[in-house]
């Protein structure tokens, strides 16, 4: 995600609160939660929905 998109997401995520007042703490928490959500989705895709992960679940290694 580029820097411009991230900059535009913060006021939208805060419903305009960060633009009207100087509430930096709320903006920081929102950015951290947005980035954390994207990281969680990426991890979910990597470990669950990726082709290699599906193949590993279908063909378990022999004992």
C-alpha cells in the first residue's frame, strides 16, 4: 500500500475526528489497527488459503 492511500485512510477511519481536532493518539491507534488487520489477512491467506497450504492439508506426510 502506498503512502498516499495510507494517509487518506486515517481521516476516513477516524470519521473526521483527526482533521477537526489534534487527537494524535486516536490516529495512531487507528493506523496500528488498520495495519494489523492487513497483516492478519495476509497471514490468514499465507497459512490457510495458499495453494501450498491446501496441498499440505490434503496430503499429510506419511508416519
